[in-house]
């Protein structure tokens, strides 16, 4: 949850006028939850949504090493099995603009802080010392809120995320209400002591979050694409056209093969892909244009492979499916754009809750050209999620596109395997 801020986003003076799409109430999917809630923690873990735990005691252990290793089961402990209401409650609480980076389901990122400094700043004025385990201390903010501070500088969530250079605060809680109360108590203590800016990390997407919040509140009308099963619409749309290819399940080979067919055989100018962050655009550009066998190409490929998603579990890293998509663009001399935020921003900027996903949709589109024939590939929830944000229908990728991509010039290619 973000530190308490009271954003005052100004409604932008202009916004591309959308073609009306009837507003519909979110329809529950099987299991009495929306797609976003069924996906739950989304990129963190499918198990999180189900409240699954691989450990009888999933709390981070007291540590004395320089690496804090936390299994994904730790994040599930706040949510009983199939308790989608609790997930929705957490997502709604954190789904708002904030000046600072926040938490990932109870694990809060912080600036590097010396243990002695933290104890001097917060004990006993705001909290009491419960325990000291060398590289971590537990503080109580009142009788019910305990926070474990880890002075590690390196975080490892196996198979999901690695971060270096920060410290972390873990909110001890047994349910979502305790989690939210603990976050509030921690933030309130920092605010009261004037320590918020010292302890927390500025959110680089704060202005973008304000902008998107204002846009969502300005109107309930949303852009709708034309379903294009045989690609005739995209082929006939002219010099400016966009084809969205939603990925219903990352790692779905059938859907991947459909995309490969489009990239190999259709006529277009550029390709936008979720699976690489915008931060790596210089490496993508080099990978697409550097001479074969050059040192620049080798280095760019190394950096891209290090960042490549691994949903297909390729035995040989060199065979990464997503890098193969860039290979097609390189061979066909097409432009490609990494659209997504980096993993740190995604993890601690609530990029996987409905509000954060909506902000990422705008971030994606800001990474893309405003004209030409484009193909955009990314998770399906960015194109069709129905989860409301602050009581309003969410803004999808379509809603942020340049005005040239409207009507017959905006197509969506549905999966033939579904």
C-alpha cells in the first residue's frame, strides 16, 4: 500500500475522443470472481490468487546474510484459499496515485537505512523494539501492528524477481485487514516523524498515475476494436492500422504460433511487445540493426536474453521464444518496441493490480509510434479486463492509442485455439 497522499490530478485539457462503447457491469467469471481477481497476484504467482502456500510457516526467516530470500508463498498468507474479496480489497486500497514506491502484498521497499538510524528514528517515539536478529529487527507500531525491517540490500523471490540496493519492510499480518492496518501504521509513523522522503523511494510514475486517474474519471466511454479473425480488416486498413494480439496465457504455444504467423507473413511497419521493458529499447534497436557477428550485436543479445521472460521454459536460453520474435523483425528489417515497465517498477509500483495495469497500458502506448502499421502483443487483461477501478470501467491499451487508430483501423486478432 502506498504512503498516504492526497493527489489532486488535473484533468488533461484534451483527450482523443473515443468511439462509444456501451458500459457494462463487470461480469463474474466461473468461481465468482472477475478475470483479474482470478489471476489474483498476476505476475507474482498464480498460487497467490488461490491463497496457496508451500510452507507451514511462510514468514521470512530471521536473517543474518546479505540476501533476503522470500518464497512466493509468503505473499499468499494474507489471502485464504479462494478469498477473492480479500484480494479485491487489497487491490482497491493500493490502487491510487502515490508519490512513493510501495509494497508487494506486504513487502515494502525502502531506501537503504542503517539499522542504528532506524532504531534512533523510530524507537521509542513511534514504535517499540520486539526483537533484533542482526540483519533484521521487528518493531511494534502499537499493540497490533508489527513490521520486520530487513537490512539486506538484495532481495530474491526465486524464479520471479531480484532487486539490489534497497532495504525492505515486511508487514506481519494474518489477513488483509491486518496487512492494510500495518501499512497505514508504518506510513503514519514516517509521516509523523517527517521521515517519509528519507525512508521511501520516489515513484517515477506518479505523474503518469495522476494523468491516467484523471482520464479514467473524465468519461465512462471506452474504445472498442473490431474483431478480425481472418485479418482482412487489418490488410485493408491502409497505411495507418493497428492489430492487437492479446496473449490469454503467457506461454501458450498455440497463441505464440499464431503471432509468429502474423509477424512472418503480414505487412506492417513496427511491432510492440510487452515481454521487454522500454528501458531496453537501445539494446533492442542495436539487436535489430547491428551487423551480423559484431560485438555490438553479441552484447545486445546478451542483455536481452538476461531480461527475457521464460514462460516457455526453454532448455537452451539461446532459444528464448520472445527473442525469436525480435529475430523475425531483424530478418524482415522491421522496428520493434519494448513496451513494459521494468520489474522493480512492476513489483513495487502495484503494476499487477487493476489500477497499476491501467497505468501500464498508458506506459505501453507511450512507447509506441503514433502512426504506421503496427502489431501489439501483450497480456489479454491489458486489452479486455473488466475489473472496475475506483468504480469506473478500466482504460485499456486501445483507449490510449493515437487518434489515427480508430474504427476499421483498429483490429483485434482473437485466438483460434479458444
